[in-house]
C-alpha cells in the first residue's frame, strides 16, 4: 500500500505544485478584488458538487460495490454494473447541470446571496456560473473512470489527470486572458476546457482494461440500487468538509471585498499537504479496505486503518508547524506581486494559521470515513456529518459576524468542526471494535512530540521577521524559504530516525 500511495502522492504533488503556480498567476493577474472574489466563490459551487457527488459520496459508494462484483461476479456482470452506473451518473449530473445553468440567477441568490444584492457582482457571478458549471458533468465521469481504474489497481492515470487541469488553466490565464476585457472570463472558459481534456485522457486506459463504459440505464439493477442506497446518505456523510465549505461560501459573500480571496489563498496552501498525503492515502485505502471487508479479514482491516492514521499523524504535524510559523513568509514569497498587496498577505496569513491548526483533522477525515464506506455503512457517518455541519454553521456565524473575525472566523469554525468530526468517528470505530489501537502508540507519539519540538526550534531560529523578508528580492525569498523548509524537514525526520523510527514501521 505504501508503494501505491507513493505513486498517487507523486502525481498529486506535481498537480498541487502546478495548482500553486495557477493560483500565483490568478492572484497576480486579478488581485484580491471583485473579479477574483467572484470567481473563487462561484467556482466553489461546481467544485462542491464535484467533491460530494463525484469524488466523495459516489466514489465511496461505488468502489465497495465494484470491489464486491470484482471478487464475486463474472466479467460480464462487472461490465454490466459499470455500464449502468455510467448511465445513472451521467444522466443525473446532466440534469443537475441543465437546471443550474438555466436557473443560474436563482442559484446565485442561494449560494452567494451577498453577490446577488450588488448588480455588477450578480451579473458577473451569473456568467461565471453558466460557463463553469458544465465542468461538473465532465469531471464526474472522470471520477467514475478513476474509481474503476483504482479498483483494478491502476492508480497512475487518475492521479496524473489533474496535472492537465492545472496546465490548461495556467495556459488560459497567461495567453488567453489578455485577449479579454475582463480576464476572469478566460479563466472560466479554461476551467470548462480542462474538464473536457481530463475526460478525454481517461478513454484509452479504460479501453486497455476492456472496461470503457457504454450507456445503459437500469435503475432496478441490484448493483445500481445498492450504490444509490449507499450514495444518497453519503452525499452528506462523504462531503463533510465540502458542505462546510459551501457554508463558508455563502457566508463569505457577505464579507468585505477581498475576504473570499484571502480565504481561497489559505485553503489552496492547505490543499498541498492535504492532497499530497491524505487524499493519496484515502484513494488507496478505500479499495483496500473494501477488499478486506469482502474477505472478512477484520484483523487486517484494523491494522490497515491503524497504519493510515499513523501516517497522517506523522505527516500532518510538521505540516502544521511549517504553515503556522511560516504563514506570512510563504504567502509573501508565493503570492505578493502584481495586484496582490502586503495587506492581502497579512489577511491571508491569519486564515491560513486558523486552517492549518485544523489540518490533522482535515486529513484524518479522509482516512476515517473509508472505514465506514468500505463496510457499506453510510448511516453512521451521515449523522456525524449533519452534527458537524450544524456546528460549523453556528460557529461560523458567531465568529465571523458576532465577534467580527470575518474570514478568520470562518476558518476557525471549519477547523473546530473538523476536529469534532474525527473525535466522534474515531470513538464509534473503537467502540464497535471496527478499529483497535495497535501496540506502540505511546512510543510513536513520544517520538512525534520530541521531533516536533526540535523542528519548531529550528524554524524559529532560521526564520526572519516580516520586515526582513519584505526587504529581500524575489529570488532570495525563494532560496531562504526553501532552505528553511528543507532544514526543518530534515530536523523533524532526522530526529525521528535518531529516536528509532524506521521505514519498516510505516509499511501498510
């Protein structure tokens, strides 16, 4: 599993780096103004739907059922399931896409009410939504293709595909955007084009597997009915963080201009460790756990979950330290240029710290929820998800508006609700003996704490004050930031090695 996770992590790392380059180009081109605020808020709408329906609930419902068919059914029955799932998903998403594109102004009122009351923002938001939302149709089929390939042990192509998404957006921002009076329209069309290209890339690998879906729609098919049964509650359960993001999107539309962009910049930096490690582990984990559940190997099921939790803790701790202590230097180095000013750097750094403190929880959600979905049990996490969402809404409103913390309040609320989620999920897994703590946790955590203290000291010693950072030229900023990150990572993992942690301890 470590090797498969490594493959996914590598391509995810490349994709995230390109995504970072994309965001640097966006912020430099548009700044923290109305255009980027609108793009950030509105494109969250198809992305929330994507992560709930395609990458979230659908994936977590489809993979266990497909694994079951792969283990117990004939090749013809597997293909029949895939064909009917393709028919069901494409029809559902096409209907949703047509409705939202046609009634775009109404959905602006629902998802971004703060934009609706301002005519300029409302018109721009409506146009952006109509251009970008069809992306959902293409990327949902991409997720279906990826789920098929992952179930059959092919992880490279699904992990590689997002690289092309970011490449297309960077190209549109650099070369197509200057042709538009409002460059944000070019970026929106880039998102649409990227969705088409991503789907095209999936065709040949599926042909090689002899699993290219053909349209068939039988909602009475037992596999489809089972997926729908798992998927409907999973729309909530599998998308906890996405539903919270949707809440943040709605509330952010009422905040001062620039707030959505500041929150976006923070979230994008958070996505780097989250995507490279947690999502990569979760991608490999779900088919593995589904297979173990089918073979009724409860002991190995628990050991696999324990491995994934340890790996998340191991990676999340230094990521938190780095993002918190270096929040301003990172944002200054990467984003402060063009229309993105020093004020924007400071504001973004505050929400980055708030989100970074919740990083471990965000990552653990990605490895705990598969423990339920692999067992085809969506009912338990759906209740936790609903409670978490309500907590997030309450905290976000109180912190952002009552206490006046604005975008920082939204970030704090998201982090707290994420920790609430993992505490409850972990308690249920332990109580029901689905997961049991393996030996060595005390020693493992002691090593993590000691190594974290060493790393914190190194970062604190090597870091400069923000005035000094701002006095450096761009190249020197990159060199110094890269040097601090390398030395701090070396101090953390070197300390772990000196304390006795070896690679063999991380094999899943």
